[in-house]
């Protein structure tokens, strides 16, 4: 069976995951973040803010 845009990600067992081992980034507008988010998540409104160029 063909599934369009099938994810290659390996699902995490959310019952056993320790969020202290990860940096959780919430990539949404600040308003949505303020309404609801994962505890201790970092809000970033634009993916471009995570991208950093390195000049050699």
C-alpha cells in the first residue's frame, strides 16, 4: 500500500520518555504557545531563527 508523505521517524514511547534528556522546541506563534505548551519548552516563532550560517 502506498502512503503519501509517509514519515520515516521512529515513534517515541511517550510513557517512558524523559524530557530532561531533550531540548523541546515549540515552533508556533507566541500566542499559541502561551495558550498551551509542553512544560519547559522553548518557543521559537520561525524556523529561520534556528538556522545559523557559519562564515569561514
